[in-house]
C-alpha cells in the first residue's frame, strides 16, 4: 500500500463550533492534536484547553492575528503549525509552534510545516521568529545531553523539540524554569500576607479585582501592563515594549471572558502619591478549574525592596482560595536568571517542574 504525502494548507478559524460545519470539525481536531501533545509531554491534562477556549484564543483582535496551517492526509490532521502575529507593537516578530502527531514523526513533516509557517511569517513582513519548547522535569525519552542558552542561565535537554528547533535555524536565547505550587502543600496564606503587609509599612495599600479593572484604576493599570511587557529579563530576545492604554486593557478583559477565563488581579498602591506600584495576575479557565496560571507580577523599580512582591503574591493567593476554592495548583514560568522572582516563588512553596526553551530565528528581509 502506498502512503499518501500529507498536504499542508491553511486551516480556517471557524465562526462557531457548530458540529455541522466542516471547518469547525477540522478546528476541533487540530485543537485535540495540541491537547494530545500536552498529555504526551506532561502526563496530565493541566494544559488542556476546551475547543471554545481555543477558538476564542484564535479569533483576531486589534492586537494579534493568528494563522493556522494543517498537514492533512485525507481528512485526518497529522500536524499543525500555529503563527501568532502581533499587530499593535512588535510587528517585526511572530511566534510559531509546530506539532506533528506521534505516528507521523521523523518523516520530514515537521520541517515542511515549519518551512510553510516561516514563509507565512515572512509574507506578513516579520523578520524575527520566536518559539518556545517545553521540557518536563522527568527525563524525556531519547534525550541525550543538554543545551545551554546564550543567556548562560539554566539548560534544557537536547530532546526532539530542541534538536528540531536547532535544525530549523533557531538559537536558544533563554531558559525559563517552570514551577508548580500545590495549594494543599503550602502554608502560605493570611499569616504570610499580614507579615508582608507589616514589612511593606503604612505607605502601601492593596487593591483587588476579579474580571474588570475598576474604571478609576484602568489608566494606571495600562501603564503597569506596558512596563511589565519588558520588565522581566529578556536575554537576547528581540522583544520591544508593548503599547497599552485603557482600551487595550478592556480588550484583554473581553478576550479573557470569551476564553471563559477568570482573572484575579491584586495591585499595590503607594498611598502618599496614590500611584499603583505593582500588580500580579492569576488566571483560571472554567473548563479546567483545578489549574491556575500565574501571569504578570511586577513591582515598579522605585518601589522595590519593600517585600511588595511577596505582599502581592500572598494577597492574590488568599483571594484565589476565597474566590475559586476548586483551584488545586498554580503553574508559573520564570527566566532562570530571575533570582528575585524565583526566591519569592520558592518561599511560597513553588517546586521546579520543568524548563522551557526560548528560541529565536532572524529571517531578515523586512524591517
Ligand atoms: C519536534 C517535532 C515537530 C518534529 O516533527 P517531525 O515531523 O518528526 O520533524 P522532521 O521529521 O522534519 O525532523 C527534522 C529534524 O528534527 C530533528 N528531530 C526530530 N525528531 C527528533 C528526535 N526524536 N530526536 C532527535 N532529533 C529529532 C532531527 O534533526 C530531524 O532531522 P533528521 O530526521 O534528518 O535527523 C515533533 O517531534 C513534535 O511534534 N513534537 C512535539 C511538539 C514540539 O515539541 N514542537 C516543537 C516546538 S514548536
């Protein structure tokens, strides 16, 4: 019997998940491929997204457009490449991901998908391609040796994903530590919050919101989001500051609602000036309520050294327990060289669970 060569073509982002719509069936199958890959990698469903969340995440917005390419054999989807194109800033860059079904690997399909997605990025005027590979703490099958990033901090195993990225022309710029906090195993709660509040002193007060930022804080919050976009160590990644205003905050809130995500924000206010000095964000998808994701944590430079990082994180943890008691664990990603954030996370009880590689390829051409 002759094997047919999979055909690569764009995968339509459907307008709905109507089961009678072939584009919706294709989209669901592609999303299943991504979820299956997460299960293969992590051995659990913590990183599974529902089709509705995946669809909402792929819909175009003023700040981002997504392109999906599928490799099909007949109706079966054997591989997927995703391209994310920033539209409001960072218009020189794009992020990509390539996933091939296990039964179709080592036959050149990943390379073909990558070539197609790179071409789509170039056609969109992008010169820098970014990609991330995940590496759970347990040794990956067939892994031999390790790779060190240009930043010099941390390492990842030279497994299939890493070798594939290197062979596709990417350089490993940075490594992030992936950590997990099991909420049942941490004693951090009101007591730690009270201690951090005492250490911060009377000049600082907490704000909290779930979902929409209060109107009186939204401009200040937009400024924090903009600062956050380049505040963590970036190693050699070609990332520029994002442009945020109140409208973008509202757009991000709408997107989170569409993705069926709960967003919990704690912020700290410098009382003498009234200015916001920092914030931290937790996200929980309602389709996977045991799992929370740590998003931003920022303390503005002029307010560092007052235990505000711990204050913010302890405050959001206490609120998480009150507001979403089904949550059992939190996942977070930190640059391996981000000692201060890692020290706070260690104090909270986060345990290393793996590493991610932050890759970059400059394809030149456009500016
Ligand atoms: C990484 C992945 C996309 C590769 O897909 P693929 O179709 O097997 O890739 P190719 O057949 O085109 O392989 C290209 C090269 O990658 C490297 N590679 C791929 N799989 C590898 C493995 N298991 N071990 C070592 N090197 C490997 C090889 O250098 C290979 O070239 P070669 O076959 O000439 O030696 C696939 O393994 C996958 O889907 N993994 C899970 C998702 C992922 O990690 N994606 C990468 C991050 S975006």
